[in-house]
C-alpha cells in the first residue's frame, strides 16, 4: 500500500516523466549498442585495447573533461531558462568533428574527443537550462559534469553499481566538497587546480567521472579505430554518441526538476519503487 500512497502524491504527467527518465537512464541505449556493434565489443573496458592506446585514451578523457569545465564556466544566456534546448545544433557540430576524426582514424581521435566533449558539455548545459536550472550556479555545472558518469547499465558493470541514484550517491561527497571549495576559492582557483593537476576536490571529481565515462569512450574509440571507417561514418558515430548523452541529460535534469517540485526523497523512492515493480513483472 505504501507505494500507492507515494504515487498518489505525484501528478500523472510527472509520474510518466519519471518512468520515461528511468527507462532512459537504467538501460543501455540502442545508440550505445549500435556503437558497440560497429567496433569490437568491449568486455573489459580499456583492458582489451592495445597498451599503447590505454594511457592515451585515459589522459585524453581527463583533458577533455577539464577543458569542458573551464570553457563552460562562462556558460550560456541567463535569459533563456525553460526554452527548448538546441539539440540539433550540437549534433551538427559534433557530427562535423566526428567526420574529421573518422577521416584521420586513430590519429584524429584525440582532437575529435576534445572538441566533441566540449560541445557535448555545452549541449548538456543547454538541456539543464531548458529544465529550469541556473547554469551560472556551480552546483548546476557540477551536475552537468555528472552526466558523463551516467552512461546507463551494461552487462560489464558487475563490479560497480551504475544505477542512476547509486551513481549520484557515489559522487555526492566529492561534489559537495568541490562546491564548497569553489565557493571558498572562486573561479580562479578552479582554473589553477585544473591546470596544475592538483588533488583539489574538482580534480578528484573529474577523475571519478572520467573512470565511468571511459566505458563509453572506449566503445567510441573501438568504432572509430577501424581503418575504413571514413568521414561519413565518423560523423554518424559522433551523432550516436551525443544523442545518447542528450537523452541521459534530459532524464537527469527532468528528475532534478521534479525533485525541486516535490522533494528528492519522494522522487527517488518513486523511481526505486518503479524498479521493484518492473522486476516483479519480469519475474
């Protein structure tokens, strides 16, 4: 009876949004399955790649996230809250980046990842703004960074609980420390800590996000590493990639909006009860 009382507290249209968001967050999307089918299936993350590429991918992911955080501190137009996000625009830009990366193969991967991650972050921030977030608020910007860790569940995630609220909980302490650090030291300190690779909370947060983001990037790398991939296919891979994270971001910030409307506890409990109900139905 408890879950019925809980659901009665939420408007039907909002309950439908929770269900849709849960579906998009807790399942490996068709888009990422498509990426995996284009390249070599990745069973153990970076471990299956040649050793010479492992370090390069890891360092590139770190740099891409760092540059994205720096670039987006300047954010977007404050007056555009709740207007629709410009998803198509960012798909076009990242598609062009993928075309270049696809043309040059492995050699073009680093530049492509740096550029595409930057514009994915811009797209994520645009989606956050469309859901009523203040993108000039550091907590919102950290939540945008968090999206890169919310890649969805997969069969390879046995050692890590990658469910949506579990991931948020895992990053919660570091995000709070980062927010406090920024409030105390200001933007200048953020830039300095990123540039110097110090153990400041922001650097620690990026490390944690990068560890989860690397699973998705590895699949992307495997697809783009095929010598005959070409520019057109490289563009298609990037469009699949950004579409996946746009879907994740929309679900994430929809749930955050509903948490502000009701309460985080109520939305989280409802989300988790839907999971229990779905499990019971499957059985």
